[in-house]
């Protein structure tokens, strides 16, 4: 559909509610349809329910262009920009008429976490206090460490296990370690070596780095960008020095302690209470992660990881579905819970915190429809949706039986359905016994986790069709006529 056709002129035919029995699935639908666009009745397609008119291209574009804007700085967890995005989602839930699903009716499920940042200052000097040039700290520990004496050398590449650490190693050593890995993977490699050195009695490591080294980049980030860690990643401090730096025979080192701060993290949660006295205790959870990678102030030019597809597209779906379901002629029988998580990119942290301290009983969550990356379609799958973990329950089959009646297929991806089942926030719920899957409508494209994941690279008509498909596919779940079940283990 062209972008200019996003405003749909809906014609009201009848305000009555009717039951349409198709394939044994009972759906309460409003007899209304559009005079043009996607919802126009064609052939044997059933009329769409009232509320679906909320899902338009213009609204989708308006939502995602804000969430993925440069002004929100990539929505890094714990940043002021993330908090602005969370407040925006809460305001959308409030405007849709939802009630807060957090403590005492709040729209936030809160967790106090520990954030750490590497100190900006380190002392490297001669015993006469003549400064020695250095590249700052890559890592620090929880206590201040002071050292005066000579520095030994170590071949870091040869350290594979505790037996390979030299027996007579000095308390402060210097060496180099090259890696082809990036980011957290590179840091994990070095962290393992640091742990082995610490166990052998090493107190500080001086790491030789070139100006374009990954270690230099990560060191700069660690000093300006707080990260969430319950325990320190590194067992010893690591100071960066250029390979050409000449150290005095006796060196004085003063490494300040790691900077720790307490910060409140927020999942955003809204509830549309079901109309049925009994079924309303059960809920369908629609979710997506609000966080992305933030920005990298060490990069030149565009340094904002906007995360339009990952996962502003999913959050756009969640708030748009909240608008749509809340606008139905009758509230669903079952309750609907809508959530936007923090910390997915840091290890599913927000969803893990929720399942640890749920504000809605986990045993009463009938299904979790988690939405990930729906903005850029797979080849040959425009307007279609694939579900992770297809073989683990019949949720995909149930939703497809409903959505395909309106021309939107939900299918099993031959590669990603199995591979990515554990890769998003649905997995936190699976581990607690909930039927939970992620729904996607794209692929791991070349802009994934890059600064070019911008909203204007998304296909808004495709996204809009997918969001409609998720609404229509969920109808049997929300009206209580279908309940998903796990697939029996083979």
C-alpha cells in the first residue's frame, strides 16, 4: 500500500456483535469494514473487528519515528533517553485507557540495579613522580590498588589455563593480546586471562595497545558509558599503554576503585482488564524490548545505534495493539497485558526481573506474544510473520488459523524459528513454564546492531500489515475460545 493511503475511511455498517464460526473457532466480531485499503471485504474474508482501524500506516510511522529518533539516543538501558522512551510508552498505555500493571497501579515494574563505570584517572609515573603516557584504564576493581616497583612481562597469548601461567610471575606484568573479536566477546576473552593471572598473584596488568585497537575503543567506552554488572567482569585492573612506551625501572601505579551507582530500571506495563469475571484472571502478554545499544561517543560521524528494527518496531507494535484492543466494541474476555522491557540487549535482564517478581501471576499468563524486528521483510515473505520455537507449542498454529483468514500467514521459519527461540525476552517466560514465543517479520539484515538501523529504512506498509495480523491472529486467544499448549516432548 502506498504511504499516502494510510488514513482509512471506515464505514460503520452495524454496531451489533455477532458470532462467526469458522473451523471451530468462535470470534466476536463487529460488522464494520473499510471502503478502501487492507480491510475492504474481498471474497470470503470475514469482516474485521472494530478497533483494527487504529492500526494505520500513519500511526505506525509516527510512533516508530519518535522511538528510533536521534533525540532518544539509541535508548541505552539506564540512560536519560531510555527513561524518556519509557515515559512515552507509559503515556501511550494511559491514553489507550489501560490501567497500570505495576505496584499500586503504576505503569512501571521497577528494579534497583547496580551500574559500574571505569574511573577516568589512573596514575602511571616514575618513583620521582614523572608522569608516563598511557591510554587510561580498560578495567578497574572494587578497591583502590597502589603499587611501586618493577614491571614484569608476560606472553598473554600463551595463557590457556592455570598451568600455563609462569610460576614466578611478577605482581605487575605487561603484555599484548590481539583479538579479532569485538565488544563483549573480546572483553570475555581478556577477562578469562585476567582471572588466571589474578589466581597466580598478579595485581595489575599493563596491556600494550595500538591507537586503533579494540581494547582502546572498549576502554574509552568503559569510562563514559555505565554498564550493568552485579559482580566485576575483571579480576584485576588493566591499564592501556602504547607498545612504544618506555617504563622506568621503578614505576608507581595508583588505580582508583570502580565507580558503582545504584539505579532504578523500569519495565513499562499496562493492563486491559478482561470483561469476563472468570476468564479475566487469565492474561495474554504482548511484549517487546524498549532498550537498544545507545550511542558510542568514541565514533566519528553518526554514533547513535537507533535500533529502529531492533526493537522499536516491536514496541511500536505493542503500543499500537494496545490502542486497537482497547478500542474494540467489547473488551476481550481475557485480560491483556502489554509490556516494554529494559535490558534485553544486556542479557534479557528486564524480563528476568519481571518473572522473578511478577506483578501478574505467571501461572495465569496463557501466552506471551513477544515481538522482535518486524520492519524489514524476508524475501518472499512481505506481510507475513514467523514465530520462534514453532515446534515447542501450538501457539503458532492457533494464531495462523485465525490470521490467515484475513490474508496474513504466521509460519515456521526454516532457519530462525529454532535458532532464535532462546534469543529474546520470551525465553525468560519459557524458563518459568509459560507458553512464550517471539514473532518476527524480518531477518538479521546488514544493519542489525549498526548505526544504520534507522526508521526510514523500514517498510511501514509491511509493519502495519504485520501488526494487523498479530491482532487478528490473537482473537481466539483473547476471547477464550483457544488456549495454547506446549508440545509433548518426543
